[in-house]
């Protein structure tokens, strides 16, 4: 009985840890892909735009679950996260110039 309880607690902890925030190779790949897509969308490449794109990608990686990051269909939650993260990144960069 103790073993089953320990397994359930471990599974719950793993599930909770994966609920939000990407880690490892998934995180690295996500940040790289989102940064490049952002740079393509913004067109002209400069350091400030790359910094903004990397900030957005990292912020999203901090808040998305693995399933949300892999989803091909935009969700309302993912859209809210993108808007919140982008606003925060813009605010953070406002002091850079």
C-alpha cells in the first residue's frame, strides 16, 4: 500500500511540474523556433528586435505546458500568455533605448 501511495505522489509531482513551464530540449527548441518566427515576422533584423523576440519566447516557455507548446491550434490561453509576455517584454525594453 505504501508503494502505491509513493507512486501516486511521485506521479502527481511530475504532472504538476509539467503543468507549466518547459524544460530541457523541448524548452530550447521552443525558444529557438519562436525567436526565429518572431524575427521573420518583424522583418528587419537588429539587436533590439532579437532581444524582444527572445524575451517573448522565453516568457512563453516559462508559462506554457508541453501540450500547449506543441499544439498547432492557437488557444485563448496561449493568446493571453503571448499578449501578457509581449507587453512585459516591451515594458522591460523601454528602458533600454
